[in-house]
C-alpha cells in the first residue's frame, strides 16, 4: 500500500507541482524503515509529513475539474 501511495504521489507531482510531493516515495520508504526499526519519533514525524502532503494532494485533486481527469469519466459522474 505504501509503495502505491508513493508512486501515485510522484506521478501527481507533475500535474499539481506541490512542493515536496516528488519526494513522497523516499519519505514513505524511510517511514517504512523507521517503523521496522521501531524509531517511534521518526515514525511520528514522517507520518505527519506524509499525511500533510497527501492531504494537500487530495485537496488539489478534488478541486480539479472532472474533464481534466484521464479515463472513463462516466464512472465518476453522478
């Protein structure tokens, strides 16, 4: 799951140009390593940074007009 989030963030960086979003895959990898090594302070800091970057990405994606999205738009229209 973390690999998918990192890859998606890297791809979306080229659309939205959110500062730091292109580093999200590296941050997520370091987060996973810190979690495996039980470095709780680093896990908390990286979780906060990654979460904030994903929040900014989510807001930018939500504000994007539907016709800019790629793919079958009929699945997203209500």
